[in-house]
C-alpha cells in the first residue's frame, strides 16, 4: 500500500480489509438514543460543583435503555482497544510513546453524546479514544500505533498525533498544554464563521499549570469565544500526584473570572449532562472550564508501570467502586431490563471487532521510506524538490536524483 494514498483511499482499503467485522459502524454512528425510546428520569449521585455560575446542570437526567446500551458498547470498545495496544506494545509490535486511556472512557463518550460533527475537539497525547469517538475506527488507531499505512495518519503520526479533519478532530499534541491555545483558536473560527459550533480544548491536570492555558482562557474570555476547556484530572501528571505539584487542586476554579464546573468523570451520564449545559452556555456567554474527576488505570505511558507512586490497592479500589463501564452495566441490569446475555453479546461483538482490527493492522504495509522522507516535507518543483513553506529566494532545490 503506497504512502501516496489519500486519506479517503486509505480508509477505503481499511474498510475493505475489515468488512467482515464492520469496525467503523460500531463507533461512527451519531446520537446514542433512538427515536421512540422510552425515557427514564435518573438522579445523578454526585453533585456538580460550580464556580462563578448562578446555576448549573440539573441533577436529574433522562436516558433510555438504547442509549445506555450504545454508551456501554462504545466504552467497552475503547477499553478493549487500549488493552490490545498494551499487548501489542509488550510484543514490540508498537514502539515509542504510547499513552493509554482505559479508565477515562466516560469522558470521551459522555462528551460525544452531545457534541455534533460541526463542533471541534483538540486534545493531548492521550488521544486514541478521542480519535475513535470522532468518526475513527479501531483499525485506524491500531494501525497508526503500529506505524502502518492503514493508520489514522497513514502511519506517519503515531500514538500522539491522530487527526480527523472531516470530524473536526484537530489532533493529539505531544507538547504539554500546547493544544489549549489551539482550542481557543478553533473557538474563534466557530464564532467568526457563525456555524453554531463550539470548541473543546482537552488537557490534563499536569498541563493545568501551563502559562499558555491561562493566556488562552484570558483571550477566550475577552472575546466571548465558545470554548469549553476540559481538564481531565486523572490525579497524576506523569508519576507525580496533583497534590504535590498544584497548590490548588480545584482545577475548575483555575480560570478565576472564567466560570467552571467539577464533574464526576467516571459517570458517563454526568459528563453528558455537564457537556450539554456547557455547550449551551459557551454558545451564548463565552468560555467555561469543566474539570472531569477521573482516573487512569495504566501508568502515564507504556514505559511507566504506574505502581511506583501509587499502590495496586488504590487502582483496584477505583476499579471496584467507580469503574465507568461497570457502573453503566449495573444500571442497565438493575433498572432497564437488560439481561446478562445481552451484555455478553455486546462484549463478544466488540472482541470480534478488536481482534479483526489487530489482524488488519498487522497485514497493512509500512510506509515506503523513500516516499515518507519527502512527502509533506518537500514539494516537487521543476528542478527537484524544495522544503515546503519557503519562498523561491529561500529554499535550496534538491536534485530529483536525491
């Protein structure tokens, strides 16, 4: 498979290879509830904490059996995909940086329950599941992690740099906090074009101390930009507890003049309710910060065992008491008449999808090194190649034979 394939062509090849398991259909559908679903009122167990807001989201949310089934399926898909990435990394089929998202699935799925294709998202290097929820499929993620041409960015971006322009997913960013000003810029785009969209700028608790974040929030507030700054507080910046590096851990208050809200980021329905409120608010009033109280089960990256600065008991306790997938599963079984065989059928379906995605990714070619060295770096000119972005008086032309 040549590197010169367009993104659309690469996706077509990936879909053809994966046709038997229909990987893309699992994640790319919009809207989690179906017309005619019976809606049930539920009381959210944890209160929303507010800053500079007179009122917040309703503590009662409506949901349905079908919505919960779809949310469960998407979270299980994310969890199994990240576990597969763990196995592939340990088998040395994935190399380099690899930051996994398991434990934080409710944030991605809850947000996407209210966002539209017009809305923009930019995030950090922990981006696999954000790419997945924004129109991607598991084959594209796993192939990208393996550096194969069926990947999200044709095998050239790797773990930290997955993009989907069609769905306004503006990538994962490897520089801590660098994506926050980009999110403000995307909000300016939405306001300028009057397209009705909002921007979501995601970052972690470790990035919350970055100066550029405050600069972005300041300009967003001055210009009343429709930007939701989402701090995924998973409690650790690399291997350091937030309590050791942040004088204040109330990240939802960090904007000062910018309104904020703290949300149970392990509860997919709470995330959905908060994002629905925030989207309406920022569209009319300007930016808001949402702190998602969440937790990552893996270490910071695959090079970090994640147990030197926290105990296994701590991780297991969080899994037992707050796991986002088990929470939805219990809710469906107890209150929505879902049966254990129905849940197991979803689990089997997702396993099939991920197993197929892994095999498809393995079968995909590596980028052609000669092409990879020049494409997107050099532009073809009559005399040879020139570095992109420089005018004719500045570039040095390389002979075609080079």
